[in-house]
């Protein structure tokens, strides 16, 4: 019987500096992600953050878990977000991933969640029989012409059609950019916008107030943690780390857009960009300002034209779909949050795009 190696949050910093970590052929956690776990405002020193199966200095499987919290029946409830599960190729099909999941399920008092999954990760987690869906984002994914060839490749389309698509995408892309420049989105009367690299004090105070109406209650402490300890890095010095999940990117940023109406700040939202993918995350604003947020998103994307855009917020997505220009093609896109315990979001408790680990990647 294989023994499970556990690394608790209080041990995590020493672990990533240890000879054992350095000797592993595949790393179970990156340095950036470890720092984030350590500084998580919901974390506790005794939380088990890393589960591993080892054969000597060979890593055969791992899972990582970090602490989250939610508001239920007026109480704050801690649980573990499953984030990062991997099994070495020669050991797949032996149930190692599910066994580690069951270990985490016991350690975290039968309270786990996951989202932001790959198809394989979703299947492995659901095969355990522990999870049920509690919420599904009903959003959109919007594309510009350069994304067409990559989409065809992912679907297994033949090489000839992909090459034809590359020519079409290039030609159409130039035309679409020209059209975007000739058809600017007009100014929105009474509104102005400011883009920030990090949330300022006004944003943090608004986040604390707004968090009382959200299911996972992310306020100022959460935003300071997210922006200060991202999981991604643009520093090429660590690029050679053999870690199976995203941790390095040539282009990655997370930013804040403040929305001002007349003379006062009415709200803000957060977005990220990574290698041509634009994603919305948290919207700290009231429904009366949704159209203003959509206006900014359309104007920004029309000017910068990322390859594709993901918006999970249902009302924002609906407005973008009604006024789709400057996007080339828009389709429905969803993502589910799964839980091992009863956690029923109420109509007065919002779930944000970036909840879970979605905002980090």
C-alpha cells in the first residue's frame, strides 16, 4: 500500500526550499502558487496543502488544496478548493488521483469544492462520487478572427483546412481591425473610466461593502492577496520548472477598471489578460452600471483585439451578446462549481466570475 505524503501550510515554505523538492522530477507546486497558499487570508497552519505519492525521488501523483470560505446561514464556513491534480503517465488508470482526493476529503472535514477544470480533471473528480453541482455560470466566449485556426486545431480539423483558416483569419483580422478603427464606440454620457494595476483604497472599501452580498465573500483582504500573490509570473528565470500547470507567461496581467458616474465612483471590476485571452473576474458594482461595464469592455476589446474573451457574469454576458460588435463571433460558454457538501447559493448572494482559482490563471 502506497503511503500518502502530506505537506501542511505551515510546512510549505520549507518544503519548496528542501532537497526533496529540488530532487523531484516533477514539482507538485510552483513557488508562486506556494506563496499564494501561504498568504491566503482564509488559510490555517494545519491545512494540508499538498498530497503526494512518491516512489523514492519520483513523484507519481499529487493534489493541491487551498482554503476558501463562504457565507451560509449567516455563518462563515471554511472548506478546501481542489486545485491541481496530476498523475505520472505510467501510473494512470490506477485510481491514484481519486485516492488522494479521498484523503483530502477526510482531512478537510468532508468539505471540498472545485471549478476551473479541464475535462480530464472534471471526470476524475466526478468519478469519486463525492461531488454534486451547486452552480453553473451562464456566460459567453467571444472571438476575434486570429482565434479561428487554434479552435480548428483543438477540434482535430485536418491540416489543410487549418492552413486555409490561417489565411482567412489573417486577411479577415486586418479588415476587422480597420473596421474597428473606423467605427469607434461612442462615449457614454455621464461616465468615465480609470484602469489601475491594483485596487486602490476606495476600491478596497467598496469590495468590503459589496462582499456582504456575495456567496464567497471576497472583500479587501482577498483582493490584496490575489493581486500581491498571483500564481502566474512573467519572470523567465523560472521558466524551466517542470510543473504541470500554468505558472509562466510572456504576457499576463490582472487589472482594475474603476467606473465613475458624474463626479463619484460607482463601482469597479477586475479583468486579466494572458497570451491573447481576456477574462472578466469580479464585478463590484450595481446593476445600473452593468451597461457602463459592457461599454468599456467592448471599447477596450475593439481597440486591442485579443484572440478571445471569456465573460461568465450572466447579465454582463447577455448585454455583450445583444450588442456584440466589435467581436467577430460570440457563443454561449459555461462553467460549473462542484461541492462535496450542501452549499446552496441564494438569490441574494452573488457568485462572481473569478471565484475559486479562476482569477489566478
